[in-house]
């Protein structure tokens, strides 16, 4: 509602302004009745009238005939109009006042003066009081907030009406004029211009109806904290309201934005790129500051189309206490940058993009969601930073809060609580995912897989038997997961993760993985068959897996790996034979080892061929401060250089890590140290380690240098 019109209505509702206007007409009428033949003037240093205090009052009547003449009214100061403040240099002239029976009409009137918050005025007006007591006043060029307008006012008993045509009001100055009735929040600023029409009607202090049809340009606003702002907004606004039997206002309105930008932390909207239109009808409770829109439509051009009903509480309650929203169409490509990315800016999904269409329904009660259903049509999602993508994503998602789910149980088909999402292909951290369909149900913070599902991964897959989540996102979060890894080529996994390319397959089981009280555990052993052997993880405990510093403890068993498959992936040199071992009492902090007891060795019953290349001998001899230099010299300078590889009896290396120190050992003691490789046959070559205590960081650096070395001695 434009500020100058709103102020006019409130002044009429208080009747103070109209009564001050009627002073000149009443004085003229009395003067005309008493002395039609001569000029009459009245002066008063101070006078009280209808709650107004008038100083320096001058009133004059100049008759033109027995019933016609001119009226002149002056007042140095007028107090008592709370809405505008002090009026000064107040002047009303009526060049032609006609009195016919009980009818009084003023034509060619002029109103001038400094009218408080309305500013300096100098406008022509006409006024007419009919025999039935109705008063009508029209101001031709009323000035307010650097704009201009034509204002029509009417009064009949305690009933009043107002209509205004306004042009280019300065919104900031209009807000100042309006502040006695509706002040802006502290620190909130506005700018821009507005034009249009306004009307209102009522009785006494009661508003019966009001309406506005406005356009605005270069509209700007900002709150003190900078969390809400708008700039160069342009559009139109329409509003119609009328009193209803409940004491509120039956209201309908329309808002269209065609240019400019708006920001509500963290969402930024560019209405020049995607205009928006919002329309509603409902009831407004002025006392409670609540709008109940029985119907609304929202069209964010090319992004979102929605309709439904909504309640907005501008008082002390939740801003959105109730809503029924039907999403007719959500364009994923345009919606993600606008609605999603601002909330993901600090996450791995900050660059998420996509295509497709989403439709659905959302219900809100008590300020919180209670139901949501969505249908996805040919949706594709990709986030390079999060290393995830899905294409051909479609299906139905259905969610209820706990209370709504309980209330509806038994009254609707169980299928209404079920969801099914499917995709044609995908990628997760480099893993290629095949076509999959996931049937599940979700209520409140709980999710349950409804049937066993296999997710194809490269040439194998993950067969999920059980997936159950309870109290997601809380300290009581619980997860149960049972699955089996169907044979996947390790070479494909290696390329996906950027590892050296191993050979063989990965397969095994994930039995009874649980997350409870912030700790991940396994009911049994996590087993994987790889490098023609087996690796088993037992007594797994992962604390705070989603926290900043996860901590892991486990015991790992390594059984009968093919060393030729293991070493073929590295620039390490070739070793044939088998390898077993263990990593006991492993403890990590933020995925960095803090303690363990590890031993890798040739199994005692290994009957396979044991050969080790010159390159492997040299690299192993550099670990543990052993005989690396002497071995390398012998291999390069003596007759041993003619041999590509050597036989060995057994090999092994152990490390007990504590306090960043690794206590090292080999397969058996040796003179001056321990055997890392104990030779066999001719020519025989041994690799002996001499240092038993090595800083963990030094050992890691040595191993890294071995893996990255490009020196080939064979």
C-alpha cells in the first residue's frame, strides 16, 4: 500500500485531518448565514477545535451574493495531527463557495503550507458537502515523497473512502512518511521509485477494503546484517483486501519481478535472467500478522512452477507454519545453481550440475516438513569435485515424518510409503556403476532397503543384502549393512583410483557392518580375495567415521598372496613365490598409522618357485639401513651382474610401530642384523638389515623412494 495513501486513510479514520479541512467550510457557512451582505473576518491567537490546537487563526468570508462568496483560512501552526506532526503556514482558500440549502460546494480551492511529514504542499482542490452530510474532497496535485498524485477523499458520517493516483514516489522518503504507522526494522533501508493507484474505505478506525495497483523501478532494500538485500528490482504489485466476518481481511495479490537481483543468505536470484511471478488469495489477520493463502501460484521462469496453499506468520511464530505445495515442474539444470549450490559451497558437491525434471508435493505443518514426494524424469547429476555422477536417474521418492506415517498406517496402501529410484549408469570415485534399481522406504530419519540389490561395478558388483539406517544425522545414528563383493578386476580398480595396475580379482564379503554410537564394527571378518590369495580384516572398529579425525583399529590377516602379481604392478623388481603375514593391533588417527605389529613373510609350506630379480634385491637392501650399498656394488661390478635373478629360501620383514618408531626385524636373525632375504642356491645372495629402530617417517620415505625409483639395474 503506497505510503501517502495509507497515511491519508489513517488520517481520515481518525477524522482529524478532514475536520481541519472542514473548518473553513463551516466558518464560511456560518458567516454567510449571519452576514450575507458584508465581509466577515475572525482572528484568534489560539483556538481548540475537534482535538486540534490552532495558533494564529485567521478566517474571512467575502460574499459575492447572499449565498455565494469566497473563504480564506490561515493558521500559523496546527497541532494535534499525530500522523503528520506540526502543520505550519497553513492556508486554505476557496475562491468560489456556493451555499444552496444544506449543500456547500467549494470550487477553485487551494491548500498550501508545510504539512509536517507530508512536506510543503500547494495544491488545488474542490470540496462538496451535500445535504445528507456527505463530504467529498479532491486534490489535483498532491505532493509526497518527491512524487505527485491526485487524491480523492470522501466522508459520510463515520464512513470514509480514499482513492489516489500516484506518480514516481521516492520509496525511501515514502518509508519515512509511513513510519508512524509501519516503521521499517532497525537498520533496514529501501530505495527506488513507485507509481500506480491506491484505494481504501472504512468506518471510523475500521478498514473495510483496500487495494493497490503499483509498478516499481530500481527498487532496492537491505537489512543491517547484509543477509537480505535487493538491487535494481523492477516489476508490478497488485493487492485487493476486504474485511470478512472473522475480523480479518480477505486478500488477493500479485507480484511480478522482471529485472534486478535479490539475495537472501545464501541464495542469489537474478530476475533479469529468470523473472518471477507470485499470486495468492486468502485471509490476512492484521492483529496476529498472519496471512493464510488458500491458493497461490509461483512461476520462477524456466526454473520452477508451483502452486498450493501456504500460511505466513510475520509475528513471533515460525515464518512458514503451514504449507501444501505442488511442484508442477522443477528444471534441474537451472534449479541446482539457484537453489542448491549456495548451500553446498563448503562441501565436495559445490560444483554439482544436472539436467532433467522433478515434480512432486511437499507438506509443512508446525513449521517443519511432514511429507514429501518427488517424481524424477530423466535426471542426470554430476559433481566433478565429489567424483560422483548419475545419468538416466528416475523413479519415485516418498517420505513421511514419524507422526504422519503412524497416523496413515492402515488407512492407505503400503505402496504409498515405498520409493524406488533407478539409474542407467554412474560413476563414484572413478568406479563405473551399471544400471541399478533401488527399492526402499524412508520415514522420519529412518531408511530401509526393501529387497536385495546388486549394483554392477565394472565387471563385477556389490550385492547388498541389508541396508538399514535409523536416526540419521543424530548422535543416535545406527546403520546396518550386509553385502558381498562380486569378482571385480583389480586392474580396473587400480586404473580408477590411479594406483599401479595390479592383476587379479577382488571379491569377498562384508558381514554385519554396523554404525552404532558413532563406532563402525563388523560382526565377522571383512574378507577379500585378491592376488590369488586372501586378506581378512577382523575386530574392525572405526570411531567417528564422519568426524574430523576418524580413528580406526583392526587386525589384518594376509594369506598366500602371489608375489609375482603383487610386484608386477610396481617399478620394484620381480619376485616370485607366496607371501603371508599379519598387521595386528593396528591403530590409526585421521587415517595415519599410530601403532601396529606387522610381519610379512614367506609361508613355511610354500612350495612355489622362489626367484628374486636384481632390481628387487637392490630395493629391499635399501630398507632398514641394510646392505644396500654393498649389494648394489656387487650386482653392478662383479660376476653377479650377469644374472637376471636369484633363488632365495625365504624372505620377510617385520615392524612394531609405537611412538613413531618402528622396531624392525626379518625372517630370522643374521650376523650383525636380520635376514630380509635369505638366499638359496648358487650364486647365493642375502639381504641383511642392520638397523632395528627406524623412525616411521624415515621408513615411509624410504618405501616411497623405492616405489618411485626409475633406476633399473637389471
